[in-house]
């Protein structure tokens, strides 16, 4: 369940109230509104349900994307939600909102991009809907995944657990800034935005690993998403600024602008890194296993604390500053 | 899987090609693109997946609908797809596309309308997404249902089976015409459009009834949807014009305009009547059971034939005319 701006948060809150409002729930709803996916109990395994949409001029500009690349990204943002629950993707439904006079070849390539990305992870489009619209092009993907019964990684963090960040932070936000400015840009940063890699390799590798006790994917910035984990678990967090995983490309980008890469790492969304809450004794082994087996950056950046509502960024000088949820900062 | 206009049919056809294009299917896909719902095999029962969207100025004008009524209808069109597969609805995801400056109270009432209609049938919203848009308001509902293993009612009709229509035809199209013209209108016709009743009572009553061998819900007009059943089953159909279930309100509407109610019954969509293909020996008993138990019109209007591609409307004079798929005729 996600929203982009304060006014839309109201609508999500309204969904959450409706979903929990004493009305008879259908059997099998384990978790509804308020995590990366809804979780419903199947006969054997649990099902994961998620949906995310890309709207032209709001989430993308088509001069940045071929049709295939846009479809690839539309699949990625949903695949990442399944990864963040520790699940495996299975089935997708795709709703297309197609403007009058649209280039249908472009839209067909979107479909192909979605199908190709799903196929890479063993999933497929099984249905969908095509609507005309007077508005912008929009692509809405619903993804159904599965995980072992009661094994879904929920958002709620536990005090004392290590905060393990898998993947780099801030690259995609820098890439997006460069795209907006129309600059010739370091390919790594731009690619991080255009073609994010959902970390299904992580959910597959760590399936059944009981030390993983919470997870989220970083779609809206580490600060926002970390605070979501804390709020869900009624805990706080301490993050060491010096440990945040920053790429050299991001550091060069920030030096050229006189900006602070830590701010980009905290605020930048769209990287689809994973944040795991890991039992502290097991964290070093889990970290090493991910890095060795998957060749991806995996860093313990701090820990969840018992101080609910206190979110601290620790500096190298021993001081600290509060972490703020910075909200959504994609296109506007 | 549905589309509204020829150009959009191309996109649906493209989905269908992608879904069947030799790529590795995830395990458990029983039926993908091309029926009212996708069917995937669960561990115990089968899951049904469907999605349908309502776009402002394309599928509705908001002066016709309170927010709650619009949400009710958005749920109805998806609930009807589950009814048409003989299933029970369970879980919904709702994607909202909210224009800048939208009246959020209106949108909150849409959410409530969806939740209330789902709750009536034992289903609930478990997740969703809220996106801003520069375009019109749009509501995209995904519904997950279930049915007994291998018991889903598919579209494909069998030659020789009776065509059983449950519910009246043409009322909603007449109601929509009256709304467009801004006339004070017979409540029954307008209500048929604004507040269609998904026939989940029928799928519940006939669960496990093996004489039911095919089904579709009439969203785009009997002629269009009947031809979909015929094409899926590679059969033809003979329909007796005199047997089509017409309301007195529709007849009065047609007399006042000098129009043919049979044409309205064949072409008019949005009624969400069900069409079942029923084993001929069992059809009278099934028909009587539905009418007696549910108090809804249930009429055998003809039969599916072995003449694939031949769709005939039989007149009372013994003559016949071809039935054409008339396509989508909602708002434009």
C-alpha cells in the first residue's frame, strides 16, 4: 500500500480504516493495508498481493524510456515489493490506461517489457484490462506472489535488531536529477533510476532464514522507509552516517555539486535496495553470505532501538541529528 | 481480460500472445488472458483473478454518481467477473488515480462504496495504491476469488448446450441513454445502469452443478458476449428473438422512441446478466431452480450449435438474421 503525497496519505489511511473497521474480514487475511504486500493465507503457502502504478508526467517522462524499458520498470517496482516480503512472484495482472491517439506500438512494447521482466523471475501476465483515457498514459501492475506459510517478512522492526541495507542508496535519485536536467550523465546513476533491480535474489537466498525478522524495500528514500519500519514495530533507530552504502558515482556527483551524499542516500528513493531487520547475533553471517553469494553491497548501518519515535543519524564526531521522513520526491 | 475499442483489442491480443508465447509459465496457470478471470491452481482450491477499471468521462460522469455509488459500481463490475466464473470473491486491491485538486471526500466515499459492496459478498480490500495524475479520476479494482479445484466456469461453450440468460437485458443501456440525455427517467432503467447487481447469488446457488458447462457476464452486450463464448468454444448459436428477457420498462422506453427492444437487448451492455451454457437435459430444472430460489428472470433463449462462426437470431416468422458483435457502446 503506498501513496505519494500528504493528501494521498489521507486516502491510504482511509483504506486502512476501512480494512480494519470491524467489518467481517474474509477468512485468511493475515495482513492488509500497511505493508509492502497484503498477505493472505492459502491452503498450503501464503499469498502476497501488491500493486503499483506508473503515471506519465508523474512517475516518468517517455523521452527517458523506451516502451520496453518502461514496462521493465513497471514490473520492477512490483517485483521489489514481493522481494521485500521474502516471497516469490507468480502471476501478474496489468491495467493499461491508454490516451486517445496513443502510439500502440509503444504500448505493445510496454507489455513486452513487463512480460520479459516477469519471465526472468518465473512469473507471467495472466490477465489485465485496457481502458481508454483522456488523461496521461498509465500502467498499473498487480503482482501475486507466494511464500511459505507464516514466513512473510513484515515491516515491523524489533528493538535490538541490526539494520542491514542490501544495495546502494541514492544512485537512482541522482540519476533522476540528471535526467531532469537533460545532462549527459554517468550511466551507472541513470541506469539505477531507469532499470532498478528488484532484489529477488536476496529473498531467494534468505528464504527460511529465521534471523530475518523485518524487511522493506527502499522506494521512497531510506529515511522514509526506515521510519515506516520503526512505526510499524513501535521502535526507534540509530543509523551511522559513515556506514551508509554510497557508490563512487554518487560521491563524484555530490562533489561536483557541493552536496552531501549522506543526504542523497537518506532521501533518494527509487533504488529498490532492501532494508532487513536481522537478529544481531546472526547479522554478520547474513551480511557476509549476501555479499559473497550475490556480489551485492550488504552493510549493517545501525540498529533498531527501544526508543519508539526516536530516529537518529549518528555522526563520526559522536553527535547525532534527527532523521526526518522526507516524503516523496520523485518528479515534483 | 477486456478492452473497449478495436485499437485496444490489439493491445489485449498482444497480451494474449505474450501470455502464450512459449515462455516458461509459472506453475499453476490454468487459464490466462481470454476469460472473465484468470484461473490459477492453488494448493486446495483454484484462484480467480480479475481487474476492471472505471475512468471518468469514459466510463462514468460524476454528476451521475455519488462517490459511494461509483465505488459500489467499481466493485460490481469485478464481482460480476467472479460470478461469471462460478466463484466466490475474497480479496481486493484498489488503485486510485487522483487528479490534482480532487475533492478527497468524494474519493474517500468511493473507497467506502467499494468496501461496502465487497463486504456484502464476504470480500474485503486488503491493499492498493494511490497515484496522482494530471488526467481524469480513475478507479482500478483487482479482485481475487476462489472456486473448487477445476470447477471454474470457462467461457468456451459446447455445441448442443442451452443458452440460459439470468437477469434482464437492455435496461442499463436504456438507463445510460436517458442519463446522457439528462432526462427524468424511469428509476428501474437508470438504476440498472448505476447500481448493477453482480449475480453472485447464481454462482453460489449453482456451485458444483455439473450441468453448467460455460458462462460469461454480459458487460458489453449479449451479442458481443455470446459471440465471445462461441469463439472460445468454436461453436455457433441460435437465439430466439421472442425469448429475450425484456423488462416492461425497456419495452415502454422503446415504444416511446419507436425503437426495437430486441436491438437494445442484444447490444446493450452494463446489465451484468449472466449467460450460462447448460447441458440441454438439465436446462429446464436449472432454469426453474434459479427463478424459484433467487426470484430473478432465467430464460433459455436458444442453443449453441456445431456451426462454428454462425450466429443467428431467429424471428417468430421462421426467418433468421445474423447476430453481429457490436462492440463497445458505453459512453461514446
